[in-house]
C-alpha cells in the first residue's frame, strides 16, 4: 500500500506542480493531500480497520480525472485570492488610518489659518467703514460749503441726474444714484403683469398666483408666485420672464437664486416674481404671508380705514 501511495504521490505532484516556483500548483497539491487524508479517516472509521490499496482505488481513480485536477487548481486560486484580499485589506486599513491622521492634522492647520483670516477680515472691514464714513463726511461738508443739498453735489461730481420724482424707483425702494435711474418710458403696471403671467404660462408654470400687495409692501405693488417641477424648469420660467420684459424695454432690476434653481426672484419694480420648487414654496408659504388674512394685509386694511376716517 505504501508503494502504491508513493507512486500516486509522484504522479499527482507531477500533474499539479509544474516547477518549484509554481505556488498555485503547490497549493493545489496540498488541497489534494488534505482531501486524501479526510477520505482515509472517513473510510477507516466506517470500516473499523486500516485501509488497503483496493479500498483507496476509487479515490485514486476519481482524483486523477481532468475535472478533479481542474477542481484542485480552482480551489488553489480561490485560496490565493482570499489570502491576497485579506493581506491587501490589512495594508489598506493601515494606509487609511495614516491618511485620516494626516487629514486631521491638515484640518487643524486650516482651522488655525481661518481664525487668523477671520480677524484680519474684521480689521479690514473696520478700516473700510472708517474710510467710508470719512468720505461721506467730506461729501456732506463740501455740500454745505456750497450751500447746496447733497443731491446736487453728487450730480455734479458723478455726472448723473437724481430724480426724486421717479415714482417707480421710490416705490421699489431703490437708490437712483450712479446710473440706477429708471427709463422714463416704463411699461404700465397692468401691461407688465400680463406680460409676466403670459411668460410664465408659456413655460407651463404651476399654481400661478397674483397677489396685490400695494399698501402692504414698501418695495412693490404686485407679487406673482409660481412653481416649477424641477430646478431646471424654475430657471427656465425666470429666464423667460426676464427675456420677455427685456424685449419690451423693461429690463429686470435684479435676479437672485438662478444658480441653485430652488427659488428664483425677479425684481421688475412694480411687479416682483417668485418662481419656486413646490417644497420650497410650501416651506416659506409666501401665499399665506402676503395673501388675504395675513398680518400685512390686515395692517394695510387698518391703515386705509384710518385714512378714510381722516
């Protein structure tokens, strides 16, 4: 039996191991040896005696088949992959720990730098404020020295025309200095409102609502609120309003929130447009804040009642 096992050993080793550097072959042969030991132990227990060559004949026949040889090689590759994966995982864990430590150190350094930058920014802001106050003082002193108002002095220095009679600019709460004056040829409020509504409906605005806030707000007369399904639609709605108004010679005073697309505000003076995502609109609830029954609406109604009694 020992001679037969030796022959089988030499045969299987030559089949599974190509050379001394064939690690997978050596692993495959080890798997074969382990399987053989388990087979012998199981059969010995079952028969209650030592096994003969005839008892091992079935095992030798099965183990020598090409499919069984492939099985040993496949098992060897699997063991090698698991070993490499475990080794790499351990090494990666060490690398990640080292990187986390470095990131923490870098974050602490960045925070220290931010603290220094913060106080530097505060100092710069204070210096800027002092300089601005001095400049305003000089302008006022110069105006008094000329025995004129500040508006006339600014008009002469900056070559602009300040017109307090510009009703639209006053109502919107805008400063008309430095090129901020309105064009005299202004679209009427009703025409502007219709233009805005049409522009929103062209891009399929949802839940469009027009709220009259004259007397409630100090910066506009009409508020238009609409919703868009997505941030892209919200941007498209606002862009269409701006484009349509610009085409008729009424450019927007300002547009805010275009980058995010959750809430875009278009300031047209007499009309302010809010285009929002449904969730954002529900959260801020401008409809209730400025609509009927709101504190602003009740305050405006009370003020009008007092004016009527007077």
